[in-house]
C-alpha cells in the first residue's frame, strides 16, 4: 500500500492529458465526466505540479515560473480533508 508521494504514480489517460495540455492557453477549463473516472485525481495532480513547480516529463500544459498561491475548496471541510487533501498531499 502506497501511503506517500502518490502524485509520482499519476498516469493520465488521453482525456486527462488533453485537459492538462489545454491549460497552456486556457486559464479556465472544465473536466466533465461520470463518477469515479479520475476528475479529482487529475485536478489535484495539476495543482500539486503547479504548487511544487515540478512537472512530469509528459507535461505540455501551463508551467508556473514562480511560486503561486492557490485555494483548493470543496463543499465542506470534511470533504476537503477526506478527499482533496488526501489526493493533493498524497497520503492515506
């Protein structure tokens, strides 16, 4: 069981790669899909790349040249803690 650094294992499928790549020229995008298809993983992976300014070799999206400030929000504090924070930070 992997309990840390999960972001290094993220392997996007074609629609996710398209989403990331569009970020190069489109500051606002929408990834619309059914439940359990990787929307949260895709979004938090991108957030993590920008916050750390460390991008994988396949990355062709926007590159942050300097440190950024970012808000990651959800419908409740519990959802942020249990879902987004777990994926963003990469711990169980």
